[in-house]
C-alpha cells in the first residue's frame, strides 16, 4: 500500500442534521474543502467521523459521496464492529471505489487472540482492498500476532491508538516494511516526534478538519527539522488542545466538530452517547484555534508552500 502524497492525513467529520440524520450536502462540502487544501488521503467514517454511531448503510452513503468529490485523493473507509457489518462495509467500500479500509477492533473486548486473528482473516478474505489494522481500546497486535496475518497480501498497515511507542518500535523492528505504520492517537501531533523516530511516518491529523494550515505547518516543520516551530506549535496549540480534549470523555470527536463549527460554521450535533462541547470549552477552543492560525501564518513567512 502506498500513498500518492505525504503529509498530515485527513479524517473528515460526519455532519449531522438537528434530527441526527446524515447531512450529506454538508459532508460533500466539507470533503471538497479538505481536498482543496491538499489532503493527502481521506479517512471517511472513521473515529473522527463517528464510526461507532453509524449504520452500514450510512457508511456506504458517506463513501459514495467522498469518492465522487475526492478528485483522485485516496479514500479509506472505516470497517469493524460485528463481523457481518465489517464484511459488508468492506465489500461496499470496494464496490464504491475506495482505496482501502481502516479496520476497527471488534466490539467485544474479551476474547482469545486466535479469535482476533480469525476476525481479521474473515474481513481480509472478503475484499481485495488494503486493510490498515487499528489497535486501540486495549486491543494490541503484538509482533507474534501480526506474523499470523502477514500471509494475507491485503493486510497492509497498522495504526496505533494506544500510545505505546515501545511496542510500536518492537513491531517495526520485527515486521519491517511489510506494513505501513500510522500514529492514530488523539491529537497525534503531540506524539509524532517520538513515533517518527520509532519508524512510524504517518499520522492522523484531526485538526485538519478545521485548521489545515496548522496541520501543514507542523508537518513541514517536523519534516524539515525546524525544531523551534515544532516546539511552538506543540506547546501553544496542540498541548492546550489535548488538555481541553481530556476534560470530557468523547471530546476527541465532539471538540473536533466544535472546531468545524467555530471555523466553518457547520458540523451539526454529535450522536449520543457523545455529548456536545460545553459553551465555556468552545470559548477556550476559539482562543486555541486563533493562536494556532497565528503560529501557522508566522511559520509561512519564509515558506512559499501553499499546502
């Protein structure tokens, strides 16, 4: 599996109407906005897109719209939860022209590791699309577990949402370039300097949803060895954002939606059991966003790169 372009990976939100149904018109607008800002890849109906709250039919609709307006940007689609749902999402994503899948852990959290291997095999055998395995919520793919799956040619990547850099270093050292590696932590930029050293080049950038200029400023600075800019963005934007996201469970999604609302004027509500961002937290978010935009603008004073 290869990505045509390097850079911060974009994870579109799923806009909702007041009655909590999909707002596909706003979703199309949002995806197009991200494409215009040079998103290297789009991960649709994934964590930031409220995957856990979506039906298979809704994932299909979101995939269809994203592929239609992506202008060739590769579209990866969330799949997971109950095995029949994961297989259905995989097959429908392939039929819609998606580039690959992000495979979420199954909804059960207590099972033998052999069951997890069988789960991945079942999904992989249902589609020809590349699969990026997602370890999170206490489910981890140790090197010996991955070794049982590497005979599957479409098991192509591993995304880490556990924050265990030492484990990822062991995986990279053991498995090597057979897989593509992703940092999938909330506010992933705060982790990426460590992950990059461990051999994990790609990362989720949830803030691409509302401040893509900040996403690109961080990526360029990290890639170019501009430690001063990296440290400024981490200390004055990403860490305050991470601290705010930690205040309420579910803010990893709800606060991103609030950011879209603050910056772009649309997003809609989150689906329960998530809760909306509190008014006082939105005020703090507005200040963080403003500071991030200022830092990104300052960093571009000597940089002619648009995005």
